[in-house]
C-alpha cells in the first residue's frame, strides 16, 4: 500500500507544472522534477552535483537564507518572491514555497519546495506598468505618472519642510514645425528634445512629456534659486541645439515657467495652475524666456481667473446653461429675406447673463472651442429642424467657427454627419470664419470650406480687410460672402479713407461674385452711405441688437 502511494506521489511530483525539489540542510539537491530541470536548463547529472545557492541570484540570496532559517526553526512553511539564474545567464523570476521535514527528535532533515516561474507574468506586468506610466513617443514619464510624483513631493514638503521646484517647458512655435515639415518631423523633434533635456538635468530629477509640446520637470530637494540656474542651463542647451529635417536646419526655443513646491503648497491642481500661468507669462514676454511664479503677479491672477472659466464652461455645457442669441442681417434690396448671426451666451448659476467676451478667451486658450462650436452647431440645426415652417422666410443663419475647430479633422466629420442627420436645407446654414483664422490655417480652411460647401452650406469670411494680404488670399478661399471689417465701417460717415476702403472691398467682392456685409453699422447716415456704395447686407446696432431667439422668432423648440 505504501509503495503504491509512494509511486503515485512520485508520478504526481514528476508531472507537476511547478519546479519541485528536495534538498538537505546543506542545500544539496536530493531530488528535482523534470519541470525544475527545464526551468533552469540543467540535466539531472548536473543538478546532483550542485547546491541551491548556485541557482539563486545574489540579490535574492539574503532573503532566501532567512527563509531557510525560518522553516528549519519550525516557523514555516514560507512563501517568497526571488530571482534565480538560468544556465544561460537569464533571470528567472520565481515564487518559492518552502517547507521543512523533521525527524522524530524534531531535527530538520531536509526541505521540500516548489517554484512557480512567473517570469512571463512579471514581464507582462512590468510592461503594462511601464506603458501606463510612460509616454510612448519619447520614453519619458507621462502626465499621469508625473502628477503622482508631484503629489508625492507636496506630501514630502509638508512632512519635512524641504522645498522642490516644478517646471513647465513649452516648445515655442511647435505648430510651425508640424505644419511646415509634417507630424513626422514634429515627433522626431519631440524625441530629440526628450533626449537633450534628459541629459542636461541632475540625477534624480523627474522629467515627463505632458502633452503635445509641453514637458514637465520636477526638481526635488531644490531651492527656487537653484531651480532657475538649472532651467537656465536647459535653456542654453536647447538654444545650442539645431533640429535638421530633410537637410533644412530649424532653430528651437522653449518658454519655461517655475513654481516653488513647499509646505505652503495646498494641492496638485493649484501648483499645476500656477506653473502653467508662469509658463504662459514667459511666452507672453517674448518666448524663449523664464518666468518664476509670484503670488502677487497681476498676470498670474488673470491666468487663475481664466482657469476658473474652464470649470465654469464645462459645467455650463453639461447643465445646458448655454443659450443662443441672434442679430439681424438685413438686405439693402427691398423685399429680400432676413438673415441672422447666431451668438452664444452663458447663463451663470445665479441666472445672470454672461457675455462671450468673458468666457471665450479662456475657452480658446484651454482648447475648449471645439466643444462650444459643436454645441452651437447642434442647437442651430435643431432650431432649423424643429421650426422649419416658422423659419421658412429666413435666408440663412450664420454660425461662427473658431480656428481650433477649423483645424480639427474630427470636427469636420462631426459637421458632415450632423448636417446630414438633420435633413434641413443646408443652404440655410452659413459658417463664418475670420480672415485671420482662415489665413493662419489656409490649407485646413480650404479643405473644410470645400467639403462643407458640397453639402450646400454657405461660408462668410469675417473681419475682411484687417490683414496685410487680404486680397492676395481671397482668391484662394472658396467663400460666398465677405463681411467687411467693422473698423472701416463704424466711422465711414466721418472718414473718406474708410469710405474708399469699404468701396474697394465691396467692388472686389462683387467682381468675384461674392455678396458683401457691412458690420458695425450704427446710424442712419452710415446706412445711407453703405447703400450708395452698393453693399448687399448691413449688420450692427443701428440695424438691430442681439436678442434671445425666443424674442425674435417667438416660442420655438431649441432643445432636443
């Protein structure tokens, strides 16, 4: 009976998926199963002449010795993670479970153990951990991991009163490299800068890529004065660097903001906002600059105010506290249909009106314009769809587009899908883009306008005439309407120069087959002059102020 059990036990041990061994108190092997031999690459003859210590990695030897002592003292079994060495020199990660066998007198005779090879699991786990904490492009830490490190430094400052310095490094005019040379060049520049910055900082400093063109740097146990010296060294290194793409050299510079992390630092969001503001100040002071955050900095206060608008806008969009106003655009030809420019407003939590000049600058700076433009388009289409009969006498509704949306390919797809789903007469939609935005994103503007016009929508070029090369660019933009810059219109009754400029723009527009709109029309005298010149449409407070759409059109469905 005992022989049968022993035989079955031997078969079980030999076929175990774990590496199983027995060794004496001197750690000489008495038995190893086939999986143990396979795990470490040794034959049975090689194993019998070896001791366990030869397989254990030096870094795991101390922990392993303590584990043996523990089980031999009767305080077992023990489980531990340790590293072993394969015959070919590779590291084997193992979870080892050890127990001791004692004689009748309680003396240890030998130990039995099994080893689970977790090398692949650990590799996969480490790979996943690396991927979730590092930027794929540069190999640096990513924003998530960097913020964890900054949070830790704040806690350390509170406990031991040591100071650290948080820095934000922003590539100046990175968009130019991307636009002129392409995204492949932009990616290569980021990789080069990541390597350059890594080689120029102290050992132990924490460098990360935070987003498109921003790097974060945490200088631990560093005063703000030393932080400035370190950042000045980085600035010189970047200025000495020349990025060459397809044989063409490009100079690179960075704007750098710094903020002290101390026992007075409240929380992560505050210090991130402060360093963002400091970097912004460095840019506004002429780029390639360094700015240290100061509590009493008026510009910083303005920046914090803008950061406040970010959460306010997000909340207003979520709670449906945005609304549409409309300003009339009238034809100078009798009996023509009316048109309107749709304008966004916000209702604050107290029910008071917030004008766009208060929140749109922050929305532009913090990349929120695409969401706002989507909201306006969605609700404009809904207005037309739900009130088709009552709006039948309208020529078009004009919707403003930001440069951010114009350059966003996803927004173009969004427009095509939403306009198609609405099943409205697309000719009733006129998108407005400013001349400055169009020229700054010329290729994207042409592509966007061309594809949206194919749906039937119209396009107006707003603020026309304020650029140095207005007429030169006009022939490349497939627009339908020119909106003459209001700076030429509002004083047209007093300025012959303004009158001549408006006349010239109007004539060029008509030669190109475009309709013209004069903005900022404020009095009867201006209206008469503009009619004489032959401008097609008039808009301004002299024609009509912006009003809630419900007051213009009556009670209408404006929400889904």
